[in-house]
C-alpha cells in the first residue's frame, strides 16, 4: 500500500526533525561531546529557509521546548533560543537563499551563535554559565557541516515532494 502524497510529505518532515532530536540526545564519547553540533537548530534553520510559510517561530519554540524537556535544562531557555533562530531565519530567508553555500555557512554560524548567546545569558543569570571556550564549538562544527547537511535535506525535500 502506497502512502498518499500528503502523508509522505508529513513523514519526511517528521523524520528529519526526529532524526535531529535523536542525534541531539544520542550518547557521544566524552572527548567528542563538546563537538556535537546543534542538530535541531540546523534542521530548524533548513526548514525555515526552505518553507518559511510552514515553519517559523512556533516550530522553533516547540523544538526548543522539547530540547529543554529532554536535556533537563531550565524550561524555556532552549525554547527562547530556537524561537530567536527561527524568527531571524524566516526574516532573512530571501537573502540567505541567494548566498553561495560558504556564505550561508557563515550566516548559519551567526544564527547558531545567537542561539548560544541567548542560552548563555539565561544560564548565567541562574548561575550555571560554562567556564570554557569549548561552549562555542557546536556553532563552529554546525557551520562546517552546513553545506553537506543542506544538500542532504534538499534532496530529502525534493524526494518527499515538499515545495
């Protein structure tokens, strides 16, 4: 039995977000943990770029809230960060789409840094601020992975029939 086109689209979207959440919570070796990119943020940015009319601030808040619940962090800190990232991405999506991949990667770095700055500010306000520069490595790794992740997600979007 074949899935309807609408069901196939939903499954593709749900699958990409589910994969991002799984990659975000999957155990890493202790030495590699600081280099884990913000998978949820990267996938959110992609979908906000590809379909800004469908994915926006609400999606960012929901994904961030899910991250807060899964990480056991202060409820709302990741939600606020992902909301900011979604807002900025949707607001700038026309400009970001026109950039070559390397310029997109630099812009994505800025978006990921904005998310981390907001979360850092909240964590600092409650006395849980990190003490090392390792805190910033996920943004660097995410920006380096962006060109490949973009191509993979674009291919999935095309195969899923998502306009």
